[in-house]
């Protein structure tokens, strides 16, 4: 019986702390997805330029390129709970200001991009710290299940958020979505307040030395380097979908805001189903194989999206896209956790987030520029072919089926690890 419990994907819910934070994070994620969909559609109504619309995705992801790693360094030396609470307060204030500017009819495309950047800044600091606390709020035997449930959380919110956001957008306008999202951060603050963890006992060490040590350790890890290459090869191409979906929906497929909402819902439901299929695929396929098949599936779907404007076919294609997307990213996230030494976890995961989000930000900008030269549908075909070729070539760089890397193997370059081992 105990073994059954330990291997059940729902077993982490038996632990009150994890359950509380999971529910709070779900409410916050719903608010975030509501806002993502609302902002994207509003951007498409404020401008017809594919480049300006793609800048919304770039503004959201670009902060991670510059600030995720510093956040990881800070999280390895600080009380992560207090950091996360402060970040949620920051995000609450930013979104409330965005709501105020909307009420005052001061929201143009440039102001929208600016506020999106500020929200992305808060997310850039939050994401690596949030990933790093997962082992702290769950027993080690349930860590894999907890990571999987975090993926379910995100993708369930991706299904619920756009649907709820579409209803609120129709009935109350974009300002109502902003207010809901702001309030959702308060739930996360409340969940974190209930987590009475011990204050970090790590000694205060020079920031620059600690940051360099983390980069050196990551560079020494061959599995981690291969994982980052795999991440870039996937996100650089799949980013076109998230950057251009509002543009495609409104101008290429001639859809309403309600239909656009259902595209996101279909993608989210596909990801939710994919979370279940991930457990099956993980039992029968190696990490390299699972990521390869998932990437190729997404590549095929991207190409198919460029060939049809039929609403129901698009729903089906995006559903399958969601399955491939979540399987690829879930395996990459699990491997990032496994390849990260305990004492370096914040920095390793921050590097992973930096590469992931930075790739999305820069490639979205590139796709935006390219779409000014050729049609958006042509760019979609180019991205699909590029992903298919790129992911296929990476079969020559297999990923190791590894458990967590030992801190001792990188202790010589990391003062934090040296402190723990002395």
C-alpha cells in the first residue's frame, strides 16, 4: 500500500504544505493565463504590425535572459519564501497600475509592452526560485510526482484561464482581467505566508564569485549542456506559435475574440491530456526519444497550422500541439532538476530558465522581423521545418538518464558547496 501511495501522481497532495501552495499557485496561474490571452488580443486590436505584436512575447520573456540567473544566485543565499512573497507584492502593484492606466484610457501598444516587460521582470525572478523550492516543500520520495503535478497545475490553468478570460473579456473588458490577475497574486502570498520554513543558514558570499562559480559548474556538466542545446532547438521554433497566435487568429484566420480564446483552451486541454500521457511515455521511452518524438509532433502541427483556416481543424491541431509541447517541456524540466546539484540548484535552474525564456524572447523578435518581409503563414512553415531538422540532428547528442548530480563533483569551483562540505 505504501508503495502504491509513493508512486501515485496524486500522492504529494497528502502533504498539507504542498497542497496549499499548489492551490494558491493554480489560482495565480489562472489569473496569469487570463491576462496573457487578454493582452495578446488587445495588442492585436491596437496594431496590425506583426513585429509589434511579437514584441509582447519578447517583452514578457526578455527579462529572464538578464535576471533569471541573478535571481538563482540570490535564491541560493537567501530565504526563498520571503523573496517570493516580495515578488508577488511587486507583481500585484504592477498589474493594478496596468488596470489603472486602462481605466484612464492611457493604454497604447507601447505602454502595454512596457507593463508586459515589468510583469516579465517579476516572473524572471519568481520562476527559478519557485522551481528551487519544490524539493523543500515535498518529501524526496515524491519529488518526481510533485514536479509532474506542477506541470498539471500550469496546464490545467492554461485550459481554464483562457476560457474564463474570454468570458470576462466579453462581459467586463480587459480591465476586469487585470484586476482578477492582481487579486490572484494575493492568494499566492497567503499560501507562502503559511509556509513557516527555516531561514537559510548559507553564509553570505560575494555575489560575483558565487555567480561565476555557478556558471563554471554548469559548464562542467556535460548532461546539463546537452539539455540546454535541446531546449534552444525546441523553444526557438515553438515560440512563433505563442508570439503570433493572436495575429494568426485575427488577421489570417479571421476569427472573433471568442474563437481566439477557444484556441488557447484547446492547446491547454491538449497539454493537460499530455501530462497524463507523459507518465506512460516516460515508462517506455528514454529521455532523448521522448523529447525527439514530442518535438517532431509539434513541428508537424506547426506546419499544418499554416495550411488551414478551418476553426475545428485548428482546434484539433492545437490540441495535439499541446500534447507534444507538455511532453517535451516536462521531460526537460525533470532533467534540469536531476542534473542540478542540491547546493547549486537555484543557479542551475536559473540558467535553464534563462536559456528557455531568452530563446523565446530573441526568436520571437526574429520571427517578428521576418514576418515583415514575408507572410506570417510562410514564417510558420519555416519554423516548422527548422524544428523538424534541428530536433532530428540532436539525436547525435543523447541525454543521460541521470539522477541528481552530486555536489562534491563541482565543490572545487563553488564556495557555497565548499562551505557545506567543510
